[in-house]
């Protein structure tokens, strides 16, 4: 992917494995699939395809993104290859350019190593987590899932220090259950049933509403 257009179909909907051409349908499917995947990751005690997430390795972000969105997008688990900013209510947020991904990854790994060495004191851990969660957000390495992926990773970090947090699919701007049913139907077909997850399903094939991003 060398430009944002490479991610899109001619009508502007994201290219996807399911060949869905309607943007709203894709949003609902993506939400339901990634929501179920988050729940299954937690049920499996944060093991993805036989790999135990520890919060000690920055590459675990890619594993999580692949687990959340891999059923839907070919590029799930891969870093984006183009630069972008986000415009929200007139406020522009500048995310790391691709040319600095190596530096961003190195710095995040440094923070993870320092976090792992901290005592399991709730106040100390809470303060450290507050700093840590901002790093992946400014890194913003993926085309989709830059909110969901760090949220699961933050739960892994808390678990590393003896906590067992709840993982919620809701975030600012996400699709809430009150807005969309769990099993929406399109053309008479239950589109979320196609992605019902079982305990024996492969986590690295699993797939939040697309973020409202302005690309520059």
C-alpha cells in the first residue's frame, strides 16, 4: 500500500476479504467481529494462536491487530505504509510518519521494558500505564484498529502486574449495542453469524467503527 487509495475500492469503501462494497455494512461486520475477537482473547487468557501475550514485546501489537481484523483485511497486523493526520472538530493530530516507525517502535519497547521492571504497586502501575497508553496512540501504526489494539494490549500490561481487567469493545465513536444489534441482517442474511467464534477457532484469523480520519 503506497497511497491511501490503495486501501479503498472505487466507491471509497475499504477493500476487504469479504468483498463487501457497502460502507455501513462493512462497519457493522467489522465491529461485531472485532468485538467477539476481543472477548475470545480474554476468555483464552490472552493467548493468540498459541502465543501468550505478555506485554513485554512491542510486536505483540501486530499480533493483536491481526487477531482482531485478520478475517476482514489482508493488511491486518501490518503497519501502515503511508502517512496521515487526524482532524477531529478542527483539531489536527499528527501521528508518527512512516519514516519514524523504527524510532517509535524502539521507544515503545524501551517503555515496555521499564514497565516490566516496576513493582506491582497499584499507584505506580496506574501512573505508568497512563504514560504508556499514549505512546501507541501517537504511533498509530495501523490502517484500522488503533483504538482497539492498544486497549487489548493495555489489559495485557495490567495483567502482567496482577490485575485481570475487563476488556470492553466500546470506545469514543464506536458502534454501541444500542445503535446496532449484535446480529444485524443484510439482504435476509445474518452477517455476524458467519463470524461466530468458537474456542477452537484460530485466533490469528479473527477480525470499532472506522475512525473519522482526514488524510493529508
